[in-house]
C-alpha cells in the first residue's frame, strides 16, 4: 500500500495524532509540509503507511484530533 | 563553603532536583532545536519533549486535552492571557482581598475596556464567611471571578471547590491563581469547575525559571470559543504562516515565538519529582517544618505570627517588634539565611494584615529544607531579638 499524508493544524496535533495512531498499531511518522501543500502554509503532516487513508482519518476524527486536510 | 539556608521557596524553589538540572543540560547538549518550526530531528525532538510536558500537566490538572496547556514565561503572563481570554469586555470582575499584583493590576487594567471590579473579603479559617462575602459582591453583570488558591504571603487557602460551584451555578467564569499551590496541593479543573488555572513551573513544580503555564478546561478546545477571544501576543509559531491572523486553536492561539525547550525539559522532570514524592509526602514535610518554626517563633515574646490559628502550610509570616521586616531579613542574610521581606507584591494582602507600611518576613519551605536549618534560623533570629 502506498504512503498517504494527512495535514494537521500544528506540530502539537501531529504529535498527538502520531501517538494515538501508533497506540492503535498504525505505522506513521511526522513530516513538515511544504507551504504549497496546504491552504494556509506551514503545517505538519502524518505520513501513514499500510492503512486505508479514510480509516486513519476517521480514527483521528473520533479521537478529537482535528486534521486540516488530506494532502495525498 | 558555608551552608546556605534557602527559605524563599515561595518566590522560586532552590535547589532544584538534580534530574531537572540534568534534563536542561541534556536538552542544551543534544537536541535543542526550535520546536514546531522544522521537520528535522532536533526540531521534532524538541517538539516532542514539550508535548511530553503538556501531557504530564494535563494529567496533573485533570483535563483530557494536552493542547489546552498554554506555556508562558511565568504565572503573571498566564494570568494576563487567561483574564484577557475569559473576560466578557465591559462586565464585572470579582477578586479576593489576598491577591498578588499579578491579578490585581491585570484586573484593574481592564477598566480601559469598560470593565469594573470588586474585592470580596477572605475570612481566614472560616470558609463559610468567605463564601458569603463572595456572594454578597456578585452582580448580574459579573462574568469572571479570579482568586488565588493560596496566599503568597501566609498560608491562607481559599475554598476553590466551593467557589467554583457558586460560579458554575451562575455561569460565571472562574480563574485560579495557583502560583503558591501548584505542586503542593492537587487541583482538578473538572472537580472545582475551574475555567483556567495559572501556574509557575519554577516554584512548587521545581522547574527552571522562565516556565509558567495556563491550563484551560476542556470546553475551551472549541473554535467557537477561541474565535471570540483576542490573542495576548502576536507573532510566529510555525502554524498557518501564510495567514495574517493567529491560529484559532489551542495552544497556538496564545503561544507566539520560540518556547524555552531546555526549561520545559527541566519542568518535565520537576513534575515527575512531585509525582514521585506525592502530594501527601510533600505536604507532610512542609507541615513538619512549619510546625517547628511556629513553635520556635511563638516562644519569642516580641514576635508576631500572622494568622497563628491557620493549619500548617509551606509558608509562615511574621514580624519582630521594633524591627522592620527588611532589617530582620538583612540580619538573617548575614547568617546566609535567605528569606523575603517587604510587601511580596501583594499590597492588598498586607493592607488586610495591617502591615502595608512595614511589610513582614516570609519564611517559605521546599522539600529540600530540613529541621536542622530551622534550628539555625531560630538561633540567628534569636541573636537579634
């Protein structure tokens, strides 16, 4: 399965999301996004592997971790 | 070197646990990148350390969201942020007559926004009378109550759980200044109906100076609330950089500029120190020291202890007849004993004690003080009076 990328509002939410997803056994890591990759510039993202993107997004949503957009 | 006796822990604790010192060193030597700015290893490691601290603090104060911890330089900054965020402009504020200038001046400055304030009286040792005083000062347009948890000059503690209940029933927001109680007494925002608590990292939590924080209750995670508040500081924080507005979420709404990662790394260890020692053990230790100092000071005929009927705490306040508080502090300093004299930035409280002109001498303990130090303090004081 290819890598997917979800943009989060800040590094704090990225860390929160990373810890949450890893706690669920989902392999992910934090990356700094290019200003062109988000609407407002300067954000962090979670690179997620081996899971369907919408499932990861739903998990974050249910945990109250707001993601700003799905980049790819 | 002669042993220095440090009894000024209500101002800042000293010494710090060695784990705190080591954590600062480790950060400075190994991973002190700028948190939240870059994607490289050092920046992310610094960000993770700061997030660790948010997690420790959210556990300690009973909130579920670590992002509701807003780091500041000290309690005063935290109070300024929280008061500006939670006050409905043009409304009425209530504070107690034991407040530090960090509350008094901040609240008084809101006059420029059309707000006014009143002061309710604290009756030491009589919570019911204090609560009656609070209720008698409430007005239909009161939107905010701000009060200290524990006075910074004497051991008077306010019944914040009961005050929170009164505020909650009237939909009044409630801010607690925990400058003297954080790390000494458990504070749970949910249990006490507190909207925000403001704390130092460098006092009872044994962190380095330059650390403070505001804890906002979980209900303030919502953008609906944050959209209505003005940031206290403006600037960069690595978030939404193309946007001219500050972010509308916590903690970045109120955090601008680089955070002090080494100091926050130290604070992490200070919090762990408190958690490991436990509140019970810390309170027992300071109560024992207080009781011994109380007995010694009480035996001196020309010494006046303020509120001698109070339960033991980490702070004891006194004056010696015929000597100014500064003179007594200077005398003790000659014996390498550090205490605080004067008004302690708390003119309201000193007015209440009738010590506004002369001030008073404050002895305040940490977990590192000993009874032997108490004995030396007594001997030094006795050589003067």
